[in-house]
């Protein structure tokens, strides 16, 4: 029965990993894979996480199921982190968290919820967006539409975005990146978020906010501005939250889908449906990563340690952005790439063409996605001069 099954191309980013690993060039640089790296090129386990795990080893008493909504303590810990400890939405019991296998699992929950409970609605994605957004919503058989986000000059196209949002049919779903836009790195400022809110209210749209990088842009609180603005001014919205980046729990698959409803009673109705969606997807989520997050956020000492580590990671990434631009000054390219310092998060739409990216790989063993998206965390003080010289060589 399998003889008619065709081979399909593998994931482009995973293919970069394999190519990089096989490259014998001692100066090779990996700017492709979307994980945080320290100055030594490693993806470290945060000290707060290590301490929480040690405590769990001593205190955990069971490996039993935790239910379709996950650990209630996890939801209780994450909701104020995302919405703010003084959120009026939380005070009114209008928000609910369903734990999921990472932010990707939360997006799939949202997709299946939209398909079953909001039939006929389209989801609008930014152009560009994280490629897996497309696969997730196509897999759920939800119609996909696009709105502009980056223009032909590799700059944020907010006017185009706003004009497109004003044409979206009432009741459709618009997916917004809370911060650290993946893959472009271009974020909305607070004034722009307020304009988006006005359009969402006028058009009666349902926002689905992907919040995968809280703390990696300008800090935990500032990064949450758009999410909290929408939550406090809208009756309904969906939020997908991930602990992969800000807790470094990539392989533990720790995330959640947050739903906000008009009333506490409507929230219970939605929550009952969400339990079914989760049950039919994976039955119950993994517990280990969530238990780590709970242990950290319930401990004042570990919370402070975690926040200090996260601030160090955020500051390092923003410093590397500026350092890259400075490294390009001797080649007269600092203005051409000035936008890199203005972007936020781990990713940057460099503006390099597909051909230039290919030359960087073939001639200099510098690996990044064909679109020119680079993982800024892959830069180090040691490789930046080499990367800058290579970029100058391919853009001349």
C-alpha cells in the first residue's frame, strides 16, 4: 500500500542543521536554527531551571495524568505573566488557560477550535509569517488569507497592514505577533498597537495573538503591551503562549492556549469545548516543563534568578544587533543594514537575497534561511568580523 507514497522535501531549516554539521570549515557559522545561543554557541539550561528540576526530583510523587487542560497551577502561574497580575480580565474570571505541547500545540488547539466552533471563518496571517503557521491552519482546513507586513524595501509596512485589516470580513480571525515578529524581527510600537485595536473593534475581528517570545524583545512587561491592550479592551480573543524561549524549555514542549470570553459563564462554555479539542489531539499534555515553570514562578528567589537570566539573554541579543551594524561600518554598509539594530527578538530579516544567502553558505560556510532570515543569537564577538566581511563580499 505504501508504493505510491511520494517523497517530499524535508524542512528547510532542519536541512540547514544537517548541512552545517557536515561542513568541515572551522569558521562555519550557524544563523539558521531558531534557538538561543550563548557566547560559546551553546543553548544553555538556565540556572533557575536547573534548580527547579533538582527540587522536583525530590518532591515529585507521581507520574499520573494531569488532565486535558493540564496542571491547574501552570495556568494560574502563566495567566498573570501574560496578562499582568492586576489584569481586570483575570479579576472578572474571563480568561482560561489550556496547557499544550509547546506554542505549536497551542496554535493547533486554536486552529481546531476555530474549525469546529467558528466554521467558515478565515485566518489572516502576516506576509511574511512563521512558515508553520501556514501548515497548522492548512492542516485544520481553515481558509488562509494574508495581510502585508514587510514591504519590498525590507521595512515594516504598517500602512499596508492597517489598510488590509480594514478590509477583513467581520468575524474573521487575524493572527498577530505579540513581539519579536518571526521571521522579520519588525515589531509594532505602542501607537501602532492602538491603531490595530481600533480596527479590530471596528471590524469585529477575533485576534489570535502568537506570544512565543515574551521577554526576548524589550523585557517581560514591555513585550506584553499589545497583548494586554487587546485583552483589556476586547470581549474575546485567543493567545498562544510558549515557554520554549524565555525559560529555555525547547524540548520540554511547554505552552498554553489562553482564551478570553465576554463573561465568566461564557468562558466556562468555551473551556468545556477546549477540553474536547485537547483530548482529541493529544489527550493530556506533558507535565515536566510545566512543573518547572510553576516551581520557578511560585518561588520568589527562583523568579528573580530567572528574570535576571532572561534580561541577560535579551540584552545580549540587542547588543549583537548593534554590533553587527558596527561591524559593517568599515565596508560602508552600516546604513544599509541599520534596520537590524531596530528589529527585536532572535530573528532578523537581513534584506539579503536568496542568491546572496547561497553565496554566504557556499563561499563562507555561513548558514541562514533562504529568505535572508538570520538568527541573531548565532553571532559572537569572535565571528562577527568574519560575518561582516562575508556580507560585504556578497553584496558588492
